[in-house]
C-alpha cells in the first residue's frame, strides 16, 4: 500500500505529524495563531464600526473618563494627565521613526541585513496600511470638546496604537532572538506589549480616539508584525537549507556574540 493511501485511511497519522511540527516550531505556530485571531478581530470591529453599532459604547467609554458635564476635564490627578501625554508621544510618527532609524543603523553596523529589512518593512508597511485604511473608512474623531491634545486625519484605525504595536512588537521579537534565556525573551516581548497597550489607552484617555479605533489599531498592528516575522522566519529557514547565513538567528550566545558581525 502506498504511503499516501495509508495516511488517507488513518487521518490520525496526519494529526500526529501536524502536532509534532507545531511543537518543533512553537514560535511560528504562535505567530500564525496571533495573525489569524487579529485578522478576524479587525474584520469584526471594522464591520461594526462601518455600521455605526459601536458608537454608543465608544461614547460611554469616553464620557466615563471625564468629569460629568465637563468634557475637557479628565478624571484622575494632574500627574496622570501629564503621564498620559508623555506616553502617547511614544507612539508618535516622529518618535517611532527615530527609533526605527536608530535600530536599523545598529543592525546595519552589525551586518544584520535581514533584521534591518524586517524593521524597515514592518514600520514602513504598517504606516502605509494605517494611512490607507484611514482614507477608506474616513471616521470622524471624537468631538473637539473632548480632545486634550492635537490630532490630525481620520480616526479609524488609531495610527498611534497600530504603529506602536508594529514597531514595539517587531523590536521585542527581534531582541528575544538574541538570547536563549526565556526570562529575557519574556521581558522583551512583555515590555513591547505593555508599551503598545499604554500608548493605545492614552489615546482614548486624551479624547483623540474612540476605543474601537484603538482596538482595531492594536489588532491590525499585531497582525502585521506577526506577518512580517513569519516572512522573515520563512526566509531564514530557506537560507539555512541553502547553507547561507541569514543574519537573523536565535541563540548565538546572547548579546555579546550578537554584537559581533556575521562572517
């Protein structure tokens, strides 16, 4: 009996093989699951926003963050208002662009060509995707009476939430690949997630975005970051099969050896 016929009669063999492959490639499996979930989540949120079904919830969240009857007066102490403005600046196009350029310059100095391309494509593609979707949906921002900082262009999806997710998650995943220690990997990825969450929350708190704008930005940004990571992972595996250095390898002796240029 031919092998393919045996597998056809025993589908459990395919399931066992699939589970074994998933265990071998945990990172790629998780990335695929995140990509699928975030794509589904964005489609659901975008559909609800387009039909206007989220306005009541969005407005209620915005009002809950303000003193009743005073849209400009945020709840919480003054230091929280200042902290929110500082945090939201972390997701600005200027600050993220500077961060990306610095990281790309560092990767080029270390001759990590794949890492440099990954960061550039991730950030540049994320920006193009964000701006394109803003033009498609054209959603109005919350009324100017609620805004405590300046904001331009359309509201959906949140560019700050999306780009911070793209850049911070990409850099977090990149940093995690320079070490074999799980605690450091967890710290890098956890910090990336935390920064992305804080930037998005600050946009709603400061009244420049609806909550669903931020949720859509997070989901789209995480999905795009995972898509870029998977593309880099696939390219790395292909180069490894050809016996060529990919310039983006995991577990090369930590930070010290990561600072040594590839041969």
